[in-house]
C-alpha cells in the first residue's frame, strides 16, 4: 500500500530512477536518503506552467524534455526560482515513436467512412460538460463514424457516463466506445481527432500526422503559480490552430462540415504536420533511442 511505497522510495539504493510521476518530494513519495539520481520523462506534450502544480518538477535531477517548449519553460523556472541544479536533456517524446512507425503501415483514408476519434479531457473543460451527446449525434447524422474515448478520470468521477452513451447510441453501427486505454488501435484507425484540451489529441496529430479539431471550452488550468511565466506562450494554446481547426462553443453544430473539409485536405495536412513535429519535438522517430543513449551516459 501507500506506506510500503513511501518506505521503498525513502530507502532506494544508489541508482538512477526514471519516473513519469510529477510532484516528487511534495507528498508521500520522497527522495531516497541514498544517492539516487531522479530522471523525469514527460507523458504529455502540454506546457509545464499551465497544467501542472508550481513545484511539480523541482525534485528531479535530470529532465528529458519533449521539445523546445519544455526546455525553455524549465530553464526560465530555474532562472526565477531557487531549485536544485537540474540537467535538461533534448530527448523527444517517446510515445510518438510508436505512432510514427504505425502511421507508415496504415492504408490511405477513404471518403466512404470518415472516422472521428472523440477524445474529451476530464474536469470542467471537458466536452462532457458541453453537450457532448449532441456533438456525437450531429456526426452520426452526417454519416461520420465516431469512436468515443473517455478520459479514465472522467469515468472514475461519472459512474454512469459510459452507460449513458451506450444506451443512447447502442443501435447505431457507426458509434463505438473505446475503453482499451492501453491500446492505440482506435488512434491508428481514425482520420481526425476531436477534443478540447486533451494531450491525446497532440499525440494523435503529431504522431500519425492527421488533423485535429479543438473546441474552445474554458481553459484547463491547475497551476496557480504560473504568473511568473505569463509572458511565455503555452504549447497547447499555440498549436491549437496549427494542428487543424478550432471551433467556438456556439459553433459546435458545424463540426461535421469542418470534419469533411479537413478530411479533404488530409494530404496537405500530412506534410504540414510533419514540419510541425520537427519544429516542436526533439528527435522525431528516434526519441526512445535518444533517451536510452542519455541514460547510458548518466550511468557511465
């Protein structure tokens, strides 16, 4: 349980520990009393100064940055605040490597069946709070397939969420709920992703080089201490329009038309998104190999 995890962390022997958990040292999991080198690996491309707590990364010795935005943000935090000396690495985003390899094996899209991956985030910003059922219905009415993938936290907080959508749309063959969260099959088989602030949309778009549609629900913010970084742009805001299209809340009935429009321009988007991936992500297609080399360098 919690107590044994706490004890284990405190007594880890001299080693290098790689983690995707933020807030080390702030709650029950503390740095070891021994000489342990802690490495943080990002599990989302979103900016560090908007979606995380102010001291989320302070306790790490090394951080594997996904792209220039993470590097710049953490460099600025270190300049402004007194935190432990950290080494920032230009690593990349390991989760994109798999998508990139898979995208080369996927057949070209067909106009008969456009498939939209609907990936709402969780919390107050989520499309769940903004007439998600109507959005699904509109897409189905336009003969567009919908694969709905809820955030695990949404399912935890809304017990009846899945059954509510199953009941309403179960007779429609063009609708499916994907709850195999460890599987990327729904990503690979979809043509366009629709979200608001979900990091999954960035992975889909920059990994598979297919367009994204973002609905402008209220911004997702959990970091009340990011005023010092207000002058810095925020990754998830700056790429919204670049990855496809943005839609205001009062325009959601137009989503099916936007889907068809983006779909028609898929080829053009593929090239553009490839350029954006090279711009925003370190070492595309070889982030895992790069991370491995950097770890070996630490251990020697």
